[in-house]
């Protein structure tokens, strides 16, 4: 009997005892839970056990949904009918307007909606087929979804300080080598701004990556779900769709800037031209077999959100300031403990490196890998963070993704106060979380040395 066997009890005829459990003739495909969701569940378990936790592992925005979005969702709650696979005309037009205001004129017929950008990404990878280049490190789902399609994720390191894009020279080399081995490499994924590092690649780097993609005939999938959360609102986001419009797909959703991750609604902007129209047909075929149509009430609310009324623009701006203030404060606490950490530039992430503390961590705690380190932090201190290895970083790297957005408040009263505060890091509940973090790091690192 192997661990992969699946057992079932055969129902008995009325009045007879059931037959004993017997193995089915095949095992199930092992698919692990996404690490970003797994850490959230681990922290929830510890909290239910009455243990104090510091939830820095899950990538949730941590701010309240604006009342106007709740109003729009409620107004559409009665819409139970199926709709077009691509999404409603109103949502596609609103999303096209959203991108046009950001310098990307968009045909609404080339916008496709789905139940979250995550589902759209999987649909795109399935439609494209072939291996996919992903930055190292990068969000866990890109590689996992690629492997679910039966292809391989080719990890390529990012330039220093420019997360979310593979090094252009390393990208070209990796694709040429993979094709020489007989692999079919079809696409490269970019994340602008980046999860897990909270940084934003520069215009020149993005332009060079796009040039390589054109030379090697790669489709570019550009995940811009954090686009509106660049901490400096005056900073221009580099656009892959501007540099390589004929081959770039852009995705976004309401999950991050509007904190509506549980609503599961996203949109993809497909390139104009024959390729984009062919990709649309394939993506709609895939969507028709998986999600049929996006949820109608969510589409109505999303159309309102992508229309960007003044109250939502102001709400997003308050969230952006809050993310910037708290991630900057957390970075300072890691830096004070002796870690290397770049100043966060976007979203609610940072990616500290405890390499300067390696000798002490090994001598006092037996830490040799990033997973050793984050396991220690979780089990001994209740600090939930994710090791770099789950994002494609080297196993021995002592880097981790830190997402402090769930300490903005335990209820909406506290979260609204955090949004309104001139100095959110000074609020008692956020300051307490920061002080606890400093205490944990001091204990682990030996007084911050």
C-alpha cells in the first residue's frame, strides 16, 4: 500500500455491513497549498490556540472596503443570471478608460474579465502553452500555475534593487539555452511593482526586457495589480505595453488598491492586432469551461471602481500613504537589527536579508536556510513571514517577504483611524506591533548585533 493510494468504503446493500475500504486504482496529483495561503492558515491556528501572533505573512491590503463599493455591490446583488464570458460591456469599457488614463489607449473588446486576475493568469498560461520565464524571486503563483499546465517555469534572477523583472541579459541566455535543449519557451512574466520585494524596476530595464522579448518572440504578461500603490504618486510606472504593445498582456484587479481580495474580480488587457484577437478567442474558450462568466454583482462594483470616482481615488491615496508609512517603519526595525533591506517603494511588502547575522543565527539557533529562519520565527515567536525560497530564491538565502498590512487594526474602527492618521506608525496598536517585531529581532539576532 503506497501513500499515494486513495481509499473508499464500498456502500453495502440494505441490511448488510459495508465492505472494507479498498484502494482506488490510482493516486491523486499532489498539489501543495499556496505558501501565501498556508502561512495565513498557520497563523489562524496559532491564534485559535490562544498564542500571540504577528501576522506579517499574508499579502492582504488590510484596509476597509470603501462604503461606495459596498453600496454598488449591494445594488447588484440580485443579478443572478450568467453574462458574457468576457465580462459586461460596462466593466470592459470602465477598465479600458482606466488604462487610457494611464497612457494606454484600450479597445474594450480586448478587455477580458474573470474571477480574479489569478484565474486570468492561469487562463493565459494555458492558452499560450510552453515554458514561462519568471523573475527570481517572484510571486509564488506564476511558477505553480505554469507547472499545473504541464510546462516548466524558468527562473531568472532580477537586477539588484529592481524586483519583478528578469535581468535582460540573463533572460536572453536562459531562453536560448532552454530552446537549445528542445524546450518551447513562450512567455515571460513581469510584476510592476513587485511582490515580494516591494520595489519597482526602472524604465531602462523594462525597455531592455521588452527588446529581448521581441527578439526572442516571447509574449509578455505584465501583472500590474499593485500599479496604484507606488508610494511616490509622482513616479511614472514603466509600461511594458508601451514598449512592446503587440505582445504585452496587462492584468489587474480590485484585490490590492481597493482591498477587495475576497470579491474575486480582475481584468486583462490584451494586445491589439491579430495575435491579441486570437488570444482573446482562446482565453474566452478556456474561461467558458472554467468560470463561465465573472460574477455579475462583482462586475457592477468593479465597473464603478475602474471609473475612479473622486471618493475612491482619495481612498486609494490614503491607503497608499498608510502602506508607505508602515512598511518604511518596519524596514527601519529590520535595519536596526542588522538586516539588509532596501527601502520599500510600492505596495505593502519588503524583503529583508539577514545574511549579516548568519553566523550568530547558525551558532545560537541552528539556522542554515531561509526556511529554518522563518520556521524559528513562527514557532518560537508567532511571527509569520515567508522564506525567499517559496518565491524562487536560493534555499540558503536568509531573505524573507514581510507583509505588515494586517497590523493596521483588528477592526474597521482601527483601520479607518490608521488611514486617517498623519503618523500611522505611532498609533498604539501599530506601535505595539513594531515594538514586538523589534523585540523578536533583538532576541534572535542577539541584541541587534
